[in-house]
């Protein structure tokens, strides 16, 4: 089956009322996607394994020096249909086509479904690939909690997994290359009239939790001058983040916020918000975040409130293997472009030669239901991946 047909099979899994997808790690939708992946692996004659972190790995051949393909199947809340699944479906389609042609690889090839790339449930991005590469300590990861207060360990146990097996994976340590095909996020390929691109780098980025605390009080009985309202400090910080990101030419977003007690006729006591900040360089990111924190602290002093800042998930700058990316860009006659989006490939790049192929996103929209790619470009992505597999394996 081609990638478009494979993706069509996922169309109803984890669908939201807005037409988007909510497929958080280990929830019913992603459990259904894991079963789909397993069925596809068996149908393609691949040997399916799962490491102690929940990463599914489907093997064509066994042994070291493998070429790894794949991506992730989880999504952000109300995300699009392609961020992640496009890479997994394209890898399965490429393998299926090569097998149908009777082509034989010179090295083992695996298709990977990395668990929890978005970090939407436990707050840390690329949890499956970070655990598999040792980029995060398993006891720290297993202690992370979701919105309901359940730890990753409890959730894995509830899904029949033994969290004690979580940690660095041999299968990954023995691999030779990882090539991840992914939907472009942003709109660079369309104006360059290219259906497929090769990634040069991933911007450094991270997530910071901000806790703004004040004095809860009565909305009607408290004079304005007697208020210590954390909502004001939070609002000043949101505006400062945008202003500084524009000044620095970087990116800052506060897209998730919780208000306590969240009562219409009460001045809130606490606002918890999460900052997503990204920059072209690590010093740039440090300067941006330091500037936002300074503005938050100044506002807190003015408002008589407090602010506490905690880094929850940080990813340094990633420069993809220059030799591999030049080789693939020449092979595909494709342009090379950076990205502001994080990926499992960004984590694996610390361990083995890694490359990314991007498939044109006509609107640039991602992490939203309107995310799309044309069927032709999706087929062009599989064609490119087939060429890469022939070249590397
Ligand atoms: O947030 C990101 O950059 C990626 O989509 N996980
Ligand atoms: Mn994403
Ligand atoms: Mn992704």
C-alpha cells in the first residue's frame, strides 16, 4: 500500500470534534495506532519488537549497522493528521515497494514508531527516543506525571509494560544511520517550488513552566489597590515574550495556561503557564528566555506577586551529519533547510549519523487540524525515501 492509503487507515483514530487529532502517549488512540503499526509490520513481513521504553521497532533482517527509518504516531492535543504518521507510513510504504520489487538490502533495516515524541502528556518532548539514547535518566522519566497526576511508570504498568525495563536500547546503539521523513512544519519548500527538502539543523528550543502566585480574594469586595493579582503578571509576561521574540527575531509562545481556583467571582491565587521558546542559536535562546524571565520578575514586583520559573524540557542546537545531508541532498537534488520544530531525529543525531527529509507543507500549518500535504507530494516523499534506502542500504 502507498503512504496515502496507509494514512487513510488512520483517519478516524483519535479524531476530535474540530477534525483534528488527540493521540497522547499510551491513551486509547495511540494504543490503537500501535496495533495498526504491528499489523502493518506483520503484513510487510517485518519482525516486530518493542523496547523497554515502548518504542516499536519492525525489522527487515537482524543485526548491527542497521538503517533506521520511522517517526512517531502520537500527536499534540487537536493536532493534524501528518505530524509523525507521515514518516511512519512513508517508511512502511517504501519498504513495501522495495520488497515488492524483489530488492534485497545489504544491511538490516528497521521502521521505528518512537513513543511520546510530542511530550504532550508528561511534558518532556521525545521521551521515547531520549530514553532509548540515554538522553534522559529513566527514573526521572518514569516519575513524570500527567495532568491527572499519574506517573509514566503507572501508565506503562497499566498498559502491561514493565517500567523497570526502560532505559538505553541496544538496538539503537548498534544502528548505523537514522533517516526520518517528516511533514515540513512551516512554509519554506512551497515558495522554493520543491516537494521534498533535506534538513540542515534543528533550532535549540525548550519548555519552561511559570508559576505566578498572588492572593486569592473576592472579585467584588476587594478594592483594585488592595489586589495581588497573578493574572496581571501572567498577562505582562505573555506580551513581553512576544515583544522580545520579535526583537530578537526568535520565537516564543505561551499556549497552555491553568488558573486556580478558576472562579469567575474570585481574584485568582495562582496562574501556571508554559513557555515554549526557540532561537537560531543557544546564546540567542538563553538571551531570549533570560529577557522574558526578567520582565516577568519586574512585573511581579510591580504587582506584589511572585513568579517561579522551571525548565521542563530543553533541546540544544542540532546540526545534522554534514556528510550524510550533503550526500542525500545531492542524491535527491533537493534543497537543504533548517527547522524550528523538534524531532526524534534531533535526539538520535547525538548518537549516530542522522538525516531528515521534509515533505512540502503548502500552508505551513502544523499542530492544528488544518495541517495538510498533497497526495502527489506524499508520493514524492516515498519516492525520495526509496532512493535513500537504496543508497544507504
Ligand atoms: O514541538 C516540536 O517542535 C515538535 O513538533 N515536537
Ligand atoms: Mn509535532
Ligand atoms: Mn513530529
